[in-house]
């Protein structure tokens, strides 16, 4: 195995590791210029950023985003209810200062929410 082959193999492994890791949650500055929560990562199907209030809710937020995107991609329009992470979530488009965004709020009134933004 020559140096070039080893370099390409090492690079491919590094890219695979980066692709499989979940991005670290970080502060978000959504359309309102206010700290609105944390970005949990990107919904793979839509390419939209997924955010929620607390980093500990990121796994749930990504599950809700995935469920919403499936509904949205299958022709769902307007407000919709999705079931994910053991709960029902009401989702709909909200006007933003710069761009509209999708918001899902847990129906059991726990105060948990997620947003999908471009």
C-alpha cells in the first residue's frame, strides 16, 4: 500500500466518522435575533436546521423533525399532527422576521417545542 492509497483511505474514514456524528448543540439566533434555544443538527430529508429549547431534548427534536418531514414530503400542507418520541406534536408554519419557519409543539402542554429553519 503506497502513501497515496493510505492517505485516501484515512481521509475516507475521517469523512465517514464526521458524517455519522451528531453535531453538538449550540446557541441559536433565529429570525428574531434572540437566543431561542439550541441547534440540534440538520434534518437529513429536508436539509433544515432543527432547534429546541434545551440540549437534552435534541434526540427528541430530531425524531419529531423526521416525522414532520415525512408528513410534509407526502403532501401534508398547513397544520398537521405528528407522533414521535412517545408524544403527539402539532406542527405548522410560523412567520419569521426574515423567513417563515416550521414549528412543532408537544400537545401535552409540557412546553417542549422544536423548530425547523433554513
